C-alpha cells in the first residue's frame, strides 16, 4: 500500500490558502507526519538513514542523519524535534527557533527507557518515556514544565506527574498528560481560557489529575493554542478550553468550557474516533473507517470544507481515499491517504 499526502489550510510556501484538501508534494517513503506552525516534517527511512524537513518562515532543513535511526519526531510552532539512536547513544536533535532551548541542535539523552512519543508546543516540548515518565524542556514560564522549571530548561528534565503517562500533548503554553489505567488526564501551564480543565482559569504549575475524568480511561490527548481534547478507550471525545471559533465542537462558537465536556455530535458519538489532533484554533479526528472530521477556525481553510468560515460541529472532510495518518499544524491540516 502506498500513501499520498493531502493538505489544506495555510501552507508554507504556497501562493494562496488551500481551502479544500489537495495533493501536496511529499518525498516518497514518508513514514511519519509531523505538522507544525509553518510547515510539515517527514520522517523518511532507507535502511539506516532519515531526514526530517520543516518548511516555512525561519525554518531549516535537517541534514541527513547518517547511520542514526529515527525513533520519533514532532514539529512545534517554529521548530522541529527528532529523537535518534546512533549506536548506543540516544540524542534529541532540533532545528528552527531555539530561543528558549526547545530545539537543541544535538543533545544526548540520559540512559534509561526509550522515548515513546514527542510533543512540541509554541516554545516547549515534552518527551514521553517507555516507562510512563515524562521529560520537558524549553519555556516553563506558565508552569507547563512543572513547578521546578518556571525559568525553563535547555536540557530535558523530569515533569512530576501523579501517575504513569500514556500520551502527552503540548499546547501553546499548556501541557496535557493522559494517565495510565483509569486515572484520566493531568494538566499544567497556562489556564486563562479553561484549557487546564480543572474548572479554573488560573495558571497551574503542578500537574494534577482532573476530577471530572477520574475513573475514565484516556488513550490520547491533543492541545491547541488554548483548547484541549481527550479520547477515551471507547472512542468518546471530550473537549474543554477556548471556543471562540467553535474548536470545541459543541455546535456553537463563543462560550468555552473550563471542564471536560463530552461531544455529542452524531459524527463523533458512535465511538468510531481513533485519533485526535488540535491546531491553534481548530480540531480534527481520524475515524476507524479512514474518514477525517474537522471543526473550528476556518479563516485559512484549516477545516477543509471548501470555505473560510468557522465550523462549530465536526464535519467530514472530502478525501479521495482512506486516511491512515492525520496531523494538525497551527493553521493547517495534513493527512496521509492510502492510494491503493
């Protein structure tokens, strides 16, 4: 099976905004897709080599990684990250904006559990390790790295969590952690729009489990500029935070939610959602049948409906085939679509 890349929204280097999904140039053999603030990253593999590119204003192309093996990748607002294994050496490699230490050109990682997932926000990044612990680096000024790193970190350091973690998400200045078992979600960082989900709008530097999701098994979290999403093991979707453009998918824009709210739209209420993604002010879901739903801010065409209006309820994006992977940048969305 081969896949083609389709994109919609504001795309780096494109002459105009793309209001509907259209084929986008992609190197052959793309294995993983990482959408960031101004572009897209591709993790490519050929026996023992990989390259990750990031397009857009101030973006740079990472060099061929020689014999290093790529393990995971992420793209943030103006930076990209890649974890590689070079022999026995684990390294975090970054490019683009590194003002807060969020994208070190080359930084050895401490020995121990492998990195299972990377998440990149506006100015910080999170590394989920295979043992369920989390490391963070970059800007910590809003508490997004935990209480001890308010001044930020230029090397990955532990984020204190109430339980083991299975998925991380980095928003503009807040962090989300899907906790193992049925421990729900923990959050910390910027809270002005209720994006921490704890019923308050204050910043919080100590990651704490959300009372309303206690006992709920969460498999994925996604974080936008100021909104948050969570997916349960049964395919239910919760949303909270800012809703000025309908990015929560509650059927109307405007009033946000300071605690997780179950989405009841028919498109997401059947338990068929298998993946959640968040852009700056829009959201997207990957369905079991390979369909893609989008909702939220439409000014740049990021919701893929063919227009530039906001959409406050999930709607299916017209794609020529089954989507196998989905990512949101800040103002755009990408999907890998199976072509055979």
